[in-house]
C-alpha cells in the first residue's frame, strides 16, 4: 500500500466579503465593458454635428449588475433602426447593435479579467 501524505487544516472564510468583492469586480468589469461598447458604437454612429454621438452614455447598475449603453436624442431610435437612411462612410444604422454583437467576446473577457484579479 503506497504511503499518502495528509494535511489537515481549518480555514475561516468570510463568504459575505468574498461575495461582495466578486460583485464589485463584476461591476468594474461591466463598467469597462459598457464603456468599450459605447466607444466602438461611437465610431459608427451617424454623424452630422455630433449631437447623437455626444448623447451616448454607458451606465452600470451595481445592484443588479446590469450595463446599459444608450443614446438620448429625439431621433436616436430612428437613426438606429432605419436601414434606408444614407450615412457618411463608416457610419451606419444599427450602430449600437453591431458594436455589441461584434464586441461580445471582448465584453466577456473584460468582465472575466476583473473577476480573475479579484480572486487572486
């Protein structure tokens, strides 16, 4: 029978503090991610005077861990949804939707990075 090494120990873990730190890290990652999506979207947003682009915002609800990227002008929905509008080169309808789809993997990595750092 092979010899086995054994070690016994007791550990006290403050699970509430660990959970709180993980939530804070997830919030940081989500904040970075929503700002990233806004930045990418701003590169495609229809641009005439820049009002639509300047109305963009990235907000994180820390309690629900929910990130929101939005544009707030009377015409933002029309500009986003109407595929028939003509835009300058590099600018397009569905600017926010495309940015989120194309950056989905980056968003996951940004959040995961913050979680990994918190668990070190």
